[in-house]
């Protein structure tokens, strides 16, 4: 599939750099002229941070960033590019650090909205409403920098199973039979495990499917939850799934070749709560898993090896549902249906310090990404919302003494 060439409006956007070229290293001095959109929210005790708790700067706003006026559904970092996708089914590549519009691709007939993006190994994986994962090869040496190379399941995978009765399963609604390698509903999330050489896809059909990156074959389908799967994250041989059934689960593949994934632990079970996001990062004691829910809470667990996860904290982060979260170094960012972005800093004792709430979006914040820039001692933060805009923020590493650790047990419970 060829890249759509930019029109005259897009060329104008490409000619207006976000940052001056002499500040390509993202020096914090290049942001001093942009006014901050930082504000404190009073929606909950956890939001009661000082108004000047963070020098977060608003750098740019890209309104109607996608053709067709669709809302921004997901963001992903891909080397030098920030990728954004929309309910209008197109994907846009923005070149960092200036965020110049580089290319549009995707948006083919019948694909439906792009629900999730992931990038690894010179490839981009996009999850679609039509229940398929599309694979794009990334090459700067080609005129077609993002080239469609496969749609999963592949034709080869279909042909290898279509004549076998054992390859068919009954769908959730029971109206028809499908191949077990197919998703029966919209794919909502993706995660790449480079270490294991696999891609995970989670769907509203309640299944988690495992795809081998080498040949793009579907290796396994796991009936993971009793309701839609909203988010997945893979780390160190473990995959975490978050669902609308109120549960966050950890799965591990057996060590023997050909073995399947088995349930390691149910990290949390809260009836009536939809877990919308999950992320994993390194911690002083091992690995830390974060999950965000429709009740406005953010939870974290520390894994010290084996099958044991210890709850680190349970924070009432927003007054409305938390729709997305990301982790970059010690910075934790949460996006909410209350139209704000929560900024948090992980503390040496394992707790979480509230830096403040960033306002600016005119609708719920649907997706968020952050990248650490050590040269200028801070993070670039990108957010996409149902207001059809992409916003760019700069979050420098501030003085820890200015942040306010959440210790009110009405807002946060620490278990050590």
C-alpha cells in the first residue's frame, strides 16, 4: 500500500517546525516561550497538588490531526517517529523532535478503526476493528517508508487450517464457527515481546492470541477473560491482560517447546470495574506492573520473581475513569475521561508522588506516550483525545522536594 502524499495543508504543517533546529537536542531553554497549561484539579483528594507543582510546558496542539476528522485512538513510538491512529482508520507518522508530518498510511476499505499500535524490529503492527492485525515494514531507504506486508491471520495460515475440523471453534454468540486463529470481534490492544519473538493481541472476543514474529503464524489462542480485553503488556516472559471483567491477570508460557500459556496469578479482581490500561517498568526490587481502571484508581504491584506480586499502592488518581497510562523512567502519566493528564513521580521508597494535573484537552484523553530525553533532563509527553487533537508537552525532571507524596489513606493505600 502506497503512502498518501501530503496535500498543500500538510506541506504547510511540515514547514512549521515545533522546535527550532538549533535546539534539536531538546534543551529545556527552547520551551520557555510557551505558556504552561498546568493546573491542579479538585476532583479528588489525590488531585490536591499545588498549582505550581510542576513546570510542565504545553508545546503544540495538532487539531484534526487525521483525515476524516476521526478522534485519536492510539499512539506509539517507533524509532524517530511518533505514530498516531484514528477512528477514521488512517495512521500518521510524525518525525521527532519537531513533529513534522512525515507520512500517512493505512485507511484501506473495510479495515475499520485502528484500535492499537505497536512497533518493534523495523515493523509496525496495527490492530483493527475488523478483527485483523496488519504488519507494516519500515524502511527509510524506500520511497514507500511504511509498506503493508501482511494481514493476520495470513493466507498461508488460513490454508494450513481451513480444511481441518479441529481448527474451528464456536463463536461467543454461537451463531457461527470460526477458525481459532481468527478474532471474532474488534482487536483492542497489542503488545510485543522481542525477547520471546512474539506479538500478543487482545480482543473484545475475550481471547488473547499469540503470533510468532518470524513467520507471522498464530501459535496460540487463550480464553483469558469473561469480558472484553482492554489492554495487554509483555515483560520478561510474562504477559499481563486487563479486562472489563474487573480482573488483571498474569500469564506465562511454559519452558518446554510447544507448551502453551498458563495463568500465573490474578493480580486484582474488582467487580464492576473495567481495567483500561496496563504497563510494566523496571523497579529497584524487580519489575513493577501498573493498571488503571474505570473507577479512577491506579494500582501497582512489585514482582520479586516467581509467582508472587505484592501490592505497592492503590491511588485514587482521577475523579473519572482512567483510560490510559504510560511509564517513562520514574515518571508515570495517566489520561482520564475527566479531560486531564495526571503526572506522578515514583519515589525511592516505592510510593508515588503527585506532581499535578495537566489540562488542555476538550474531551477524554484516550492515549498517551512519553519518551525520556536524558540530554535535556526531562520527557516529551504526547497525548491524544476524543477531541480529535494531539498535544505535545515537556515535563522536565523537577526538584523532588516540590512534589507531594500521596499519604492520605483515603486517596492511597501503601503496602510494604
